C-alpha cells in the first residue's frame, strides 16, 4: 500500500470514529431531554389532578379614567309654616279738620302684637349639571375556575403527549 492511501485510511477511520462519538453524545442528550420532558408532562398531569378543581386567582390591575357627565333634575316644593307674633310699638301722627277749630294734630300710640300664621310654599325646579372625570386605580382579584370539559381535554392531551414521549 502506498503511504498516501494509508493516510487517507487513517483520516477516514478517525472521521468515522468522531462521527460515531458525536452520534452517541447527541443520543444521550436527546434521551435526557426526552426524559426531562416526560417528567415535566407527568408533573403537569399530577398538578392538574391535584389543583384542577381549585380556581385560578389572577390579580388584574385597573387604571382607568371614567368620565361622568349628567344632569340631575330637582323638582321639589318646600313648605315653610310661619307662626309668629310680631310686636308693634309705634306712634301714628295724623290730623283731622274740625269746623271752627281747623286742623287738629293728633298722635295715636299703638302697642299691640300681630299674630302671623301663614304657610309658605316654595317650589324649586332646577337642573343641576354634573361633569367630572374619576380616575379609578385599583387591583381586582379575578377568580377563574377551569370547566371540567377543559380540564379533561387538557388531561387527555397531556396523557397523549406522555405516551408519545415513552
């Protein structure tokens, strides 16, 4: 055999052995990945069976401006009863004409209480416009329960994936 042919034979042998080693390495990696995926699917099925009946609670952030623009009509009649005594103390100056004596000035003192009894009705009819913007910032916990149909179909899909990974 020629030395040139021997070198090619050694190089090809090394390449074949390197290819076999890489294939074995990738086989081990893929098998490990497959086993990890199988464990994840099995854990997901177990978690679904354990916590599938419990609702999922998600906190939803609300940051919203709410415009409020309305008119409130007010139509009301207020009844105000008045029951008072008004004291009157005054002097009335007047005159009268007497024949032969002429004009006579006279002062009449008045001391009295005037009773006032009255019911005052005050009708109010007005429309009050209200316009404002309220900024609502809060966190609302939202509770969602998985329906049994979705839980069962999800379990079936995980079971099928687990069977394919084995």
